[in-house]
C-alpha cells in the first residue's frame, strides 16, 4: 500500500513537472512598446513594426507587441526611459538626452561633426555604449542603440548660409550638446522634444529647428519651413542624437530561455547598424518633398563648413571637462569616439 502511494505521488510529480515544462515552453508574452512619435513615423513603420513582426515569427507567435505611439501611456518624452526602467512599458524607443546631463557618457556621439552615416555611427555607438555607458542604462536592457541621419537646419523666414546669419535667430536644439552647438553658432537655443517643434515654428516661438531630414515630413516641418541648410553629402553632420530601443530588465529576465534568445538574436551591433541604414535611406525622399514644395535647400560650401567646425571646437573640450568631473576619463572616451568615427 505504501509502495503504491509512493508510486502515485511520483507519477503525479512527474506529470506536474511535465505540465510545468510544457507551460513554460508554450508561454506567450505581449510586450508593451512606447515611443513619442505618431504611428506614421519612421520609428514605428520602418523599425518597430518590422522588428515586432520578426520576433513574432521567430518565436512562432509567442512574442507579440502592443505599440503605444505618441505617449499614449502618459507622461512626456523625457520620461520614457524611466517608464521602461519602472515597468510602465516593457520596451521604449527614446532619446536619452532629453534628460539633460543624465546620460553624459553616451552623449559623446552627439558631439558635432563626427559621423556622416547613421549606419556606421549606429554600429560604433553600440560598441561604445555597451562598453562605457552601462551604468547609465541600469534597469534597462539595450536592444538597439542608433543615430539618426544627422541634424540639418530648417528655418521659416531666413536662409542660413554663414555664421553671421545665425545672429538674432531662436532655434530648437535637440539635446544638451545640440543647444550648445546652436549657441556656438551665434543663435539663441531653445530646447524641446521634437513633437513640440511644428507648433513652436508655426507660432513664431522659434525661427527654426535643428532636425534630421527623416522626421521633417512626419511632423510636416516642410510645410512650415521655407529654407533648409545642410552639410554636403559624405561630410560629417553638424549634430546627431542618440536613440535607445531598450527593454525593462526584469521583463527580459522573466522570459524563458528560448524567448530571451529571440530578443538577443534581434539585438546588437548589426541590428543597430541596420536601423541606422533605414534612417540614411530617408534623406533623399524627404529632400525631394521639400523641393517639390518650392523650398530652398542650401548646401554648405567647404570654406563655410570649416568655419562652422572651428566655431564648434570648444564643445568637445567642455564635454571632456564635464565628464571628467563625474569621475570618467573624458579624454580617453573622446579618443575612442574619434577613433570609431575615423575607422573605415
């Protein structure tokens, strides 16, 4: 009798373990993904939605996404990183630099005149940030780090051709270093997240904005701005912005091993470079839309480009000083960034 009872207990335990294992293997997870742009944005249509489709396919339908564009989970764009960290969202796509001074190691990639290609810059950013900036992203697992296609100038009433043309203008700066660059050029910087730009331009709160071409049609800046000033093809862009697509670390840790592998297989340097390539490909279509509206595009000639580079020189030196004051070797970090930018 005792032997039969023990056998039944062992059988029940084995069945429970098998059911548990089957349940773990069959686990389905819906990931809440939040970002600050509209659903027709490049970020959603050409990055987040394809990424979600890919992980869904590779997980045989067990990983799904629910996308919340335009801050539909509440809050403001600067709060997105902490929404991922705190579990309000499972994954966010955001600009860490919207929180000025918090992500100073990774913001090195926002220093002026570094990268001409978002594809190359994004691959380099992954290598640099995962090596040097892990403390800045505690609680959030990076899936992708990337740059956009490079900021250019878009103005409503005046074409900017020389440094002298900046005088008296109020221009939107994307991040802490972006606002410093605008000030170095001689204009008054106004810091704001990108969703606030169109209304601010149309109401005359600002005279223009530093933006990548990619976002211009999405937020209809080409309908407000009449003038655009850009660096020549192949030249490092005057400014850039760091983006992270990051996942709540606890959510990632809770996944079974096979689903973690799906996330891992869709993360990293090559995925980051691929997203950069997507942003690079948006430039010409956006420029053509602006030209079709009769807008004027001015390409900086070499001598003026050099003058702008010279005006911006102090920003890197100041960044080294600021980062060193926080306990890092700022000169070494800047050297790494410049080496990555110079690499073929």
